[in-house]
C-alpha cells in the first residue's frame, strides 16, 4: 500500500481493535503489499487489513475457524468478526512472538503441512479449484493493458507454460483435497507451540503436490507419498503463476518488478 493508503488502513485496524475494548495506541508494520499486516500495541494483536474491493476476509476467517476446530496447526483468531471500516476490511488475530530467526527445519515443516492437510480433509467448505487460480494468471497474461511491460516473446512463453503445466497437473489422476494454496515460508510461523500456518485466503482444491510446490525443495523429502514428477510440474506451474502476477501494473509486492524479471529468467532455465 502507498503511504496514504497505509495510514488509513492503520487507522481502520486501530478502530476495529478499539471497538472490542482492546488498547491499540501504536501499530508496527510487519508486512506491506496489497494488504497490510500490523502488530497492534500494547494489546499485542495482529491485524490484517485489505482494500474492501479486493478481499475475501470472511472466507479466510471461516477456513481458519474450521481448521482450528479440528486441531490443525493454524494461527488463532482474536475474534471471528470481520470489520468494515470505510474502504478497508480488517481481521484480528493472535500475535505470536517469533521464537527463532532461523528457518523451520524441513522435517518440522513437512510435519506441520501434513497435519494441516489431514485437518483440511475433515473440513467441508466451498472453495475454488487450483485451476481457477491458474485462470487468473492466464487472464492476466492475455491482458496487454494490465501487463504493459511484458515483452511479446515472454508473453507467449508464459501463456504456453501456464497452459501446459495446468493440463499436466489436472490430468495427473492424483487425489484432490482442500489445500492452503500458498504454504510458503512466509505463511508458516515459528511459535512456542510449534509451526503454525497463516493466510488462508488462497485456499483451493487440488493435489497435495500443488501445496508442496510452494515449500522449500527439501520439505517434500519428508512428506509421505509424494509424486515427484507431478511435484516438478506443480513447481513450474507455481513459478509461472507468481511470475505473471509480478508483471501486473497494479502489483504492490515489494520489489515486485525485479522479482518478475528474475523469476522469468529462472522459469526459462527450468523448461
């Protein structure tokens, strides 16, 4: 978010916390992209703030509640209420003080993801299919107005890669289930109670390899029953998707354009 947007989003978060009787006198920015993640103090609550026009906060809250109810390793909600403050939507979560700055060990990461998937198989909730997320990237690659800096040759390459890998994953014949959608290291917290997943707005249905594609490479070595050929296709598909999003003129991911160039180069080397 730009400075003025972030200021108004922060005010929305403080107002939402105050309406619950929480004391929120200060807000530290933990992450700023298309959404703002804040640590509210002194109440020590985490606030996630998104523009009202581009959010699915109620869906994320519903998923988190259902997963918590079946004992999945997920961050706790401070309240299930979704707050609408002007142009912003706010959700409030428990804040977890990081217990280490080191990466979560691969075996622990895999164990947490396996437990999350087990809990997700017990959750009944209408969710998109992973191909719906791929379709968003395909729509973007075809929209020259939204991706004006993408060269024609790169556009053709990304379109072909998205189509080929989508078909390969869809036709794999592997069982499908509810997935996190983006269980990368930024969405796994190291806490005193063990690794906990956050950010469930990307939940979708698909094979577990689609989730594993977002984790560090060695995590799959500790996850049982992985189809490694399918995992390679999923990794290529995931890289093509996130590369495409970085070329969106409205993308607010920090240093997004540089990453788009870097990931496009990486993708060409792997295909």
